[in-house]
C-alpha cells in the first residue's frame, strides 16, 4: 500500500497492510537539528530540520504540516494574540497564546446577520474583523483584507509546493488546512472567563452562532483543499474537552455545529481529523453521533485511548497518543512497550494511526522518537 | 433562609448578578462583612465539591471564582481593619518559560476562597523569584504550574533554587498542570502533584491546614 492508501484505509475503518504513523513535529525538529526555535521562522531552516528528522528518525506515512510561512496565517486558525520565539519571547521558547478578549459579546448577533447576508464568506469576514484586534499592523475594513489575504495566498502556494515534494518521497499529507471549530473559536476569541459567562447566561446564542457558520466553514475548507489537493482537514476542538466543558454542554452546544460540519464535509468527499486535546472520556458516547467512517479522533494522552477504542472504534478512526511526558522523560523501552500496546489494542481490526500525543514535545528524547517510529515496523503489520 | 445562607446558595449555583445584588443589599443593611465572606466561602466549598463530583466543570469553577472576587471587592472596604483568618501562606506562579495561566489563576482563587493568603507571581516566573518571595513571606507552600513539557526543567530548577535558599525543609512544593504526573514529580523533586484545582486545595490542606 502507498502511504495515502494506508491513510484512506484506516479512515474508512478498514484494515491496512500496517499501522500508519504520523507524528506532529514542529519545535522538536529545531532542537534535534541543533537550532533554536526562532530559527524555524526561516523556511530553509524548517526544511533542513524536518528533513533531518525524516531521514534519521523516520520515515513517516503522513506529513503533519505545522509551519506557518506568515504568523498572521496562524491567527486565521487560532483567533488569539500570539507571542513568538525570537520576537516577543526568547529564541528557545515556544509559541504561546494570550487569553484576551478578541471577540465582543455583541458579535454573536453580528455573526447571525453576516451568515444571513453572505453565508459562504462569514468566516472570512469575521476573521478580517478580528485581525486588527490581534495585529497592530493590520488595518480596519478593506485594509485588513489587503494585509492578510496576500499572506494567506502566499502561504498556501508554498504549502502546495511543499506537499508536492513530500508526495515525491512517498509521504502523503495528513491534512490540507485546518480550522478551530466554531464553538472552540468563540471560546478562544472571547477568553475563558467571558465564554464561561456566555455559556451560563446565553447558551442558545453560542450554539446558534456556531451552527450558522457551517456554510462558510465548508466553503473555505473545500476551496483550500481543492487547491492543495488533499481531501482531509483538521478541525481542532481545543475547548470542547471535559477539561473545559461538561458532557452536557458538549452534546447540546458544541456537538451540533461540529456534527453538521463533519457531515457536510463528508458529503463533498472530505474527511475530518478532529484534534481532540485534553480529556474527552465523558464525550466519547456523544461522538458516536458522528457518521461512521467520516472522521478521525486524535487524542493527546489525556483521554483514555483504550476506552475510546471500545466506545467509538466502530465509528471513528483513532489517532494518537504517545504522551509528551513519556517521550521527554521515559526510556526507549518504555516507549516501545506503550506503542506495542497501542498497536495491539487500539490498532486491532484497523482504524488506527500511531502518533505523538498532540505536538511532539520539543524536549523529547530522539531515541524515544525513533522507538515510536520503529514500533509500526516491529508490531504494526496486519498480515 | 437567612441572608448568609442565601448568598452561599447563590454563589454555589453560580448566579453572578443575584449573588452580587444580595451582597450589596446585605452590606447596605449592615450585615457583618466577615460573616458574608464566610458565606461566600461556604458556597465556594459547594462549587469545589460539585467540580470534584464532575457535576460542575471549568466554566462553573471560573465563573464562581470571579463572583467570589467581585463580592470580596464589595466587602473589603467595609472590613474596617478586621482581617480575614488565613490557614497559611502560599506562593504560586507558572514556571519559567511558560505563560499559561488559566489553571494557575483558578488554583490561586480557589486557595483564596479556602482561606489561604496567596501571593501570585504570575507567569514565566524565574526560580529565583519563587525563592525570593517564599523567603520574604515565610510561605508554607510553593505551587508551580506548567502546561509545557519545557516547564519540567524550570520546575526542577525552582525546587533546586528553594533548596539553595535554605527553604527546602521549611515548606512544601506542589506542581500542577496538564502533563504533570508521577514521573514528572520524580524528575522535579517536588513533594506532590495535582491534576486539578480541588487536588491543589486538598494538598494545601494536608500540608498547611
């Protein structure tokens, strides 16, 4: 099987020739290549660092793109003020987000109105409205479009070339572009205290605005993925875990818009990778409402992935979850043992992708990363 | 239902506007400010219990902590030199190199709600700053938060800095945050770890209460 066929098989809940592996690597690559984190702002450094990882610690099946050619593009996905290594932070720090109010409460109503007026472009309009609140150099109104759209276009054009190079090496892409789901976007953009108040006092407004944005999410994701030639998207749900919200809030307020988005994307042939950071144990039953074979649930080590296999394994492909602390502080033998268990139990019957729990820890031990990669060759063949 | 009981119930039900309205009314009617603080603490104790029982989640915890803060701001000017009894002194902060503060802020507020004097050093706190503040305040507990794996080394350095300052035997050190577990505890050399705010309160009560 090619790496793409392998990925397609597991997402369709079929048994591939072996378990695919796709680690989420960014800052780790810098340390491994002897650079500091700030060096990755320079594209040639990123290429050099990720190549070194691929050749010495890989190979992997799917490339997990996380390199932004322009930091403003990241804002289009995570609507928060950001501090970057080498700019606001020391060069060896990692990118961090500030919990500030970007979205005003009145904008739930603005979103409803925008979605009625321009259903396909409400996402774009909303983010162009927010951009000047995040970046001092981005002007209001048309100036924000003039500042940010060329950067997004340049970023996507460069990713397209990058993806072509990876395909030439026999490596597919995990996804073309990703967005934070609408509910989670609001949580980040409102800030956790404001959003807690919204959920208590105005839950219907939150749910309605999230659902109203579905048309524009589908349109944007479809256009970008057509351009990049990848039929998968990442939908991050950072604020829907039980570390943040109750299973009831998830089922009633977050899930309806998420479900609508996943179903609509599936209808146009796009699979969704749900980036489920945090503990999702109490949300697992509700995830069964998603149509079978339409999505991947990616866990970061906080969710009981073995329990997830039992509860949603017949509905969703499962992806994860070698924990950050194990990769940073454990031994290769411990990593090997954990990966073996993942492959045997979560990989049973297919529908499983091995990966690091969220982003590979920058200070992961290289020998542990190697042990994770090698485990799919040692234990991951089905026949 | 008496006014104190009513306030305790309202904050326990995370009713922001009603709690604050009731506190204002009670103050206007000459209620004892310290008894109002006690009522708020009782209500927050219920919130903590419900959080632990997974009946409440982060939004309820955060919002109730904010209500507590707002109510205390109303009450404080009426205290006229009366001081609220404390169970001990805690120095808290997010480890150097890490600016995540949601969890740290909740723990700090919950500790205050539970009667601790809390010195919150903020985020990206150097080991030396932890040691200096712990020495100045004669803290019985230092709480270090971190969400990044890069914070593990900073936590270890903070434990070492407290030892170098001659404070290691005079206080307890707890660590907390998403990736923190037994393995990280062992690496850092702290005394205990907690995964959520209620565990932090329990650890504080165990060591200081």
